[in-house]
């Protein structure tokens, strides 16, 4: 009897342990199954994400291939939804290379004409379309050219980037107005002498790079003897964008046909100092009158001057008031 009781107790104990083992095994099986499902789901999600990204790249690449051939010369050009995107690496003032994105599109500029315009991240518009430009000397008979930035006699002391010929380019509208200015001045015995007209953006970048180099002061005694080079930006003598690049600005003086020499304006072109101000009081009455003759002739035909430079005039109704151009100064640039 006692042995049978012990056997019964042992049997019940085994059943209990067996039941616990089954429960634990079931729990482990559930945990493993859940973990497996999670891993499978995550893998599918990653594959789906990769597939979507690959689809986006394929879409861009397809549009690019269907358009013009890609130009692989350092700048990449892609066509996304009909809008060109140029990825350019630019160097900031500290010499750090930054990546900027530019968007190209055709823009209606009036008169039924369109330009291909690139807009950068700051909203500044650029174009290398020279279709509305002319060679100034072809349009204004008798004009004299002394293109300082093609020579080495300028505040930098070297030929400036973008000036490939000693010629002057300008918009058709500005050329037509200058032609009328020239006619009026010739009646008074003067001819126009042009120091600069359209200025490429590449030239402006050259100026900025030079201004940021404190060691390069080889022309200081001629053009800025009384100013520290690190003040050129602050005082406005050098800017990161120039109205000249919009194509309707000229730097000009008068040439006396009878005396065969430049008219005395009381200060030289591109001199960084107060004497260059249009209404400087430290010049003679004759010099002030000479400036007035030039200023009156220019303003009579739609040009506006600025106080800081007696030689600088911009067509008030300029056709491209917010577009900066960048093609080289040479006759072949004109279509």
C-alpha cells in the first residue's frame, strides 16, 4: 500500500514537470515566431525602401538621357521635371568648397525673346546667352576703346579673367543710346573713350579673389595709396556682383578731338579715393565742368551715373536689370 502511494505521488510529479516543460516550450516557440516575423518584416521594408530610391534615381537618369548629352567637365547637368539642375562646387571666402545647386530655365525677357537663365540658391540669376549683345565699336562710329582690364594697367596689375580681346560688348539698347550720346558730343568737339562696358561674372570673381589676398598690393601706389586693401569691400570699391555684368553699363570719359588727348576730369579711372566722386569739391572748376559735360550728355539719353565714380553710367531702362551674364569679352561671343 505504501509503495503504491509513493508511485502515485511520483507519477503526479512527473506529469506536473511535463506540463511545465510543454508550457515553457510553447512560450519559447511563440517568442521565436514573433522575432522571426519582425525580422522578415524589417527586411522587406528595407528592400522596399531601396527599391523606391532606385526608382527615383532611374527616373532622373531617364530624363537626363532623353535630353541633351551630358557635359562631364566638372559641373553636372541633370534635367528634373523639365528644370535643369547644375551642381557646382564653389569656394567661399574662407577657401572652403561648398556645394550649391542652380536651376536653369528659359525666361521671357520681352520683345518675344527668351534667355536661358540659371538661378542660384540666393535667387541671383545668371546667363551666358549673348544674343542681345553687340560689339560697341560696330554700333558707335568714332568711339575710342581703352579696355583697361584686357591690359595689365589696372588695380589688379594683370589681365582680368574673361577679357580675351581688347573690345567692348554691350546690350543693343545701351549701344543705341550711346550712339546718340556720341553724336551730341561730336558736335562739341569730343569723342567717347570707353574703359569698360559689359563685364563677365568671371571677371568680378577675379576682382573678389584679388581683394581677399592681402599680400597682392603691387598696384597700390597707383590706384589705392590712401586705403587699406582690407577696406575695399566695406567702402564699396569692390563688390561681389557688378552692374557691368548686366550688360548696359559703361565706364567712359571724354576725348578732345582738337587737342588729341583725354579731357582733364580731375581724377583717373578706377582710382579708389574721394577724388573719384562725381561731385568731389577738391577739383578745379574746369575739371568739374568737364565732368558735367559728360554727365549731361549721358543723362540726356537715358543713362544714370553714381556718386562714387564719375566715369560710371548705367542705362536707366536696362533690359536685364536682374540678370548677370558670363561669356568672354571677344567678338566671337556675339552671335
